[in-house]
């Protein structure tokens, strides 16, 4: 994966850990895009 900066990567990892997506590509793609916004959206992510 290509991240725009370190914040994007850390948010993506945080969201994935919170959502426990595993290998779900669709869910991981959505989390990747949400993390790219750079806004704290973790409260909207559920497993």
C-alpha cells in the first residue's frame, strides 16, 4: 500500500485494529480512504 504520509499510515493501522477486519479487502479499502482524510473518525468504526 502507498500512504501519503506517516499520519495516514498510523490512522489506517489504528482503524484496522479497531475494526478487526482481517483480510476483508472491501472493508480495508474503506478504512484506507477514511484514514486518508486525516480526520479522527475512529468513533464511527465498529467491528
